[in-house]
C-alpha cells in the first residue's frame, strides 16, 4: 500500500508516522501541497520504480468515501479485464450532496458529447489502472483534480477500453471531507475539454479567411478549397497533436492517418459546397460555413 502525504503539514505528521509502521505500507511525502494529480503521479512513479511485477495500480481517495469491499470488487473486475481501465461507478441520487451530483452530471454530459464515451461516474477516485497506462499518465501536465479527466482523455486517445464496476456511494453529511472546490475545480476540469474545441475553431476561422481571399482573387472553388485546407492543416496538425491530444506518437504513424482524414474531409466539403450552390440560392462562403459546421462534429469525433 502506497500512501501519499500531499503536504499535509506538521499537524498530521504523527498520523503518517504511525501508518509507516504498518507492514507493507510505504509513505511518499510532498513537502508542500501539490494537488491530487501530482499526488497520484508520485504514487504511480513509486510503483513503476519499485514493483516491476505489478499488473496495475488501484487508486482510492483518503476521505472515507470508498468501502474496502468495493476495492476488492474493482480488483476482481480488473483481474477479468487486465488491459482495461476499471472505474468504481457511484450512483448519484437525491441524497448525494448537490455540488457532487451537479458536477458529475455536467462532466458526464460533456464527456459523452466531446469524447463519445458514455460513463456514469467520470470523477470517481476508485480506479484500477493498467500498468501500460501509467507511464503515459506521468507525462500529463495536470496536477489538480483535472488530472482524473485527463486520464480518461488519455485512455480514449490510446484506444483503451473503460469498464465500470458499481460501488457504494458514501458521503458524510455536507461532504466536509472533500477538498473539491465546485467552481474553481470544475472550471479547471472543463478547460481540458474546452481546448479541444478552441483549436478546432481557430483552424476553422483560418481556413475560411484563406478560402475567402483566394476565392475573391481567382473565382475558383477548387484552388480556394485546396489553398485554404493546406494552410489550416499546417496550423491544426501541430496544435492538435501537441496542445490538444498531448500525443507523442511519431509523425510517420500519425501524419498519414491525419492527412487521409484531411483529404476525405476536403472531398466531402467540396462536393457539398458544389451541391448547395447549384441547388439552392446560396453563396459559396455561406455554403462552406454550413457544410463545415456539420463536418466539424465528425472531424472532432474522429480526431
């Protein structure tokens, strides 16, 4: 058992000193509070360095919200599917504190909308993480509560599967043990999702501006589409790869797939613009905006 003391301070030193005397318990300490994500990464790093044979890592919060029996339930689920991330999924009824219920519902909706994942509990701290995922998680920049959402995005990007194991939902009256700050921490979590859309929208603006300038100069639909797509691709690929998906895949693997998507998208866009302008009394630029608004959703999901 690895216990991370995330800068709890002198007032709790005796508690951790007592834990350190328990057989098979290791204490990892932070001099100051660095955040939940940083604490998890310290624990992951210790396991990777000290336990070469570990198949995965079980994480659970120290605020009393996880029943020990449920820890065993998720472990058994992981044993049956050792290549998948297992989430201990809580149920959120009316007896659950409003801030916890609301935060999870909003995050669950956004995860389904943006990532295409239907998960009932996106913020659970009880998880079993395959060893193959740990090194990737150590490289994520997040250090606070948003780290757990980054983990789900990383799983999606790597093509791994997520399974949920129902667990008990335990909250003290008023949920005093939770350090989650609803407004501040929710905004940090949702910013992870927001950056997906932000880079895509910048690319779309750049694409349309270049398209308009070339079309006004040449009057040709094909050269306008090709020129605009070329410029936006140069921008979008680098930012999407490094700033959005945090991908370390080599260019020789990622770039051909990306370009295939670009070519397919450009052909669909060109055909759709030509159809709209020849069938309806609509200009080329409005037709392009309409077409690529629809394609944006598909491209987003595919990327």
